[in-house]
């Protein structure tokens, strides 16, 4: 976990700026294939596996692509939040930016990679802004489960396909 604090004092005035950023990466291994994991990840209409998300306004069948803006509703606060898909490398990486409220910026990156032990899924979250400490305190237990819940959901899809 990386914390970055910086203070900025503006000379001649009493304005004080406080900047906080946090970067955290979680990793899980899955027995599901890269293709199954990737399909589960880019299906933005199905967030049933995500511990923080309740729903999205994405129609079934629409997959993540750069420039896509959609809304999601969290399980904690039932208020729509705008999400912007920044980067997509098919089968490898999905980067999104969450545009929730002023005072907080959240960026999320999912990476999927094949290894000898199985398929690794990495979930990196970056929070910036003066509200970051409070938001992190609220969402930290949920964020810690995202990678493992995605891996588990992909494994269940793989088992259903086999059975």
C-alpha cells in the first residue's frame, strides 16, 4: 500500500491545500481460463460478482470499450455514479475512472494474465483527493475482495460450461 501526502501553502493567503493519494493492488489466482475471466470482466451489465456494485445501466451484450461512459449503483449508497472506460487491451487489461463526487478521484485497473499456476487477476485501485481517507476507510473491506470474487465467479462459469 502506498500513501502519498503533500501539503501546499499559498504565500500571502491562508489557503491550505491537502492532497492525499492511495494505491493498492490485490491479486488472485483462478483455475478459469483467461478467456472466461476476461468475458466475465468486460460484461459490464453483470456485476453480481462485485462486492461493491449492485447494478449498472449498461444493456446486456455491451462490452467495455474505451470512451464508454455508464452509470453504476453501489451496494453502500444507492446513488448512480458515472464511470468512464479509459483503456482496454483485449484479454489483458481494463482501466476505468470512477467519477463519483468532487474531492475524490478513483481509478481502477484490472489485469488478467496466464501463468503456470493458473490465471492471475490483478485489481489495482488508486484514490486521490482530500476525501480519499474517508472513502478508503468505508470501501477498503470490499476492495480487498474484488479480485478473489472475480476469480471465483469465472471459475463458476467454467464449471457450468463443463457440466
